[in-house]
């Protein structure tokens, strides 16, 4: 598990209220949901064959609603849904990463389950008014739809929890759970989280909207793949994490603080997932060219991009920020590899030490340049 994932989990767990009871949380959601379903369905009597069509239509409507909320609000920051974005893209996706998708104890349910009050809000503010409206036309349809909308909510909670179960749990061997677990793990990959696999229970909308993505699980690593060289450096910067990361992810400014960056051809401002840019570099004493694509941008938390270069070079750079006192702890992780044997040997003998020295120097320059840039805007430590 990456050090930053471990540290985030430790901080998140430390922030859970000592009186939080995961069993009470789960039991409340389940009991309230079942009582709400029973209440809605108690209004249903002598259903006609045509009225039964309300069941699949209601579940289809819920499936579309969950997909839309997850895709457009869970991974794209909107002013009216900032809490949901922070809880989902920030907390949930920082707590669980590919290869580390399972919880360790019941208290970790806090980052899996929705807040307990949300099922009450879903029932009273969304489902109940719709039930009342449909009752004006058909009581049975209203009751069936109301119950199915709450049932969909419970199904989401149960399936999502199953997708983070430890692998030795018998439920994970059930065929449908196993397939959805795999789809959800792929969704948690940084380069896919904003674009693929948003359904949790049934991937119908992912299929219809072209966002379904599948690849088989690798049982063992590919034998021919070389291990990537990994180096990590960190520094404290005066400024809040959102502003610091926004500055660092403004790639057109890289030549001002990174000694290896010569020229950038890309858009101005901090770049979000999917953005592409080109870079001329001189790293380890060698000139080269990189073609970049941004995989992830979580404001104030993490920015990641990958690049393909000449001489068989491929690399991933990740910036991560966390509050440290009144400033920001900035962590830069560089992972790279060469496909050719000659370059791999040169890397071990010479390039790696030079690149590590350049990366360490870039952190000092970044601190100085970021603080000069942020100071006119009134950002202080």
C-alpha cells in the first residue's frame, strides 16, 4: 500500500468520532429502509398486470439516477454538491485504491456507507413527494414505485459494501458480486475514476452511455515487465493545499521551478483529468521529449499524470498535498522506466542519481516560486 494511502487511512480513522457505532449505522439504514418499503407497499392491493410494469420502470429510473449523480456530482465538483464530492472523490477514493479495496474493520464502514440521515432524506424529500404525485393517478403504481426507490437505495448500500469486503468473505465468490467488485476496482483506478464504471448494482447505464470498461484481473504480474524506478520527495510550503496544488499542476510554469523542464506546450492554468500537453526536457544530462496526459486532479489533495517519451521512457508523476500546521506538506512521487536494456543499465549506473538530485532541487525551487506566486494573492502560511 502506498505510504500516502496508509497515512490518509490513519488520519481518516483518527477523525472518526469515538462514539461512532458501525453496527448501529448499518442497522438503522437497513431497518429504516425496510420499514419505508413496507409502508409504501402496504398501500398496494389487487395489482393489475399492467401496473406491475411500474417495478422495472422504477428500478430503471433509480439506476439512471444513481449513475448520473455518481458520474456528474461524485467526480466533478459542483458548488451545490461540494459535500458529496469531498466525501466521495476525496475520502472514499483516497481510502480505497486498486489492490487495496477492502476495509480492515467495521469502523471503516464510515467511509463506505452513506451518512445514516441520507436514507431519511431520500425517502422524505424525493420518494414521498413522487409517491404522493403518482397517487393522484394510480395508488398501486404509487406504492410500487415508492417501495422500489427505497429498495434501490438499500441495494446500492449492500452491493457497495460487498464490493469492499475482504476477499476471503464467502459473498465475494457469488458470480454477480465478483463481477461488480471487479468493475468497481477498475473504477477506482486513477485514470478511470472520472470516466468509467459508475453503476454499482447493475451496469446498465454504463453500457448504454458507453462508460462500461472491463479487463480481466491479472492473477500474477507479467513476467517481462521491468520494475519502475521510484523516487519520492517532500517539502513544506507556505500556503493552503488547494492553492499549492493548483500552482504545481499549472504545467506551463514547470520550467520556472523544475531544472529538467525546458519548454511546455499546453493550456494555461491547472490541468484536470484528460488534459494533454507536450514537454521538452533535459533529465540526467540527456535531452528528450514527453507526451503527457493528466489522469487525476483532486483539488487540494492529489494530481497525477503519465507520459511517454523517446528512448523507450514512460513515467508517472504524482503530487499529493496535506495540511501541515498552517502550511502544506507537498509530496512529489516520480515513477519511471525504460523499455530498452541499454537505457535500463545507464539508469542504474548514472541517470537515477542525477534524476534524484534534480528532483530534490526542484522541491526547493517549487517552494520558493510557489510562495512568491501565492503571496500577491494574499495566501499566507
